[in-house]
């Protein structure tokens, strides 16, 4: 049985996926805004 990842790494993984969709070739960055364990927004 697989272990669940902790919340911090879960949100970091989401930020990595968001960054991978960035249109900027030089700097791929992504952000996730979380409030009370609820994702409020993502940003490229």
C-alpha cells in the first residue's frame, strides 16, 4: 500500500505542474495560494 504524501509536498507538486505550463522559456515558476487547506489560486 502506498503512503500518502504530506500536505506541503502535495502543494509543492501542484506548483511544479503549474510551472511546467509556463510560457516563459527562461524562468519556469509556479505558485499555489492555500488558505485553510483549500487551494485558492494558482499562478504561472
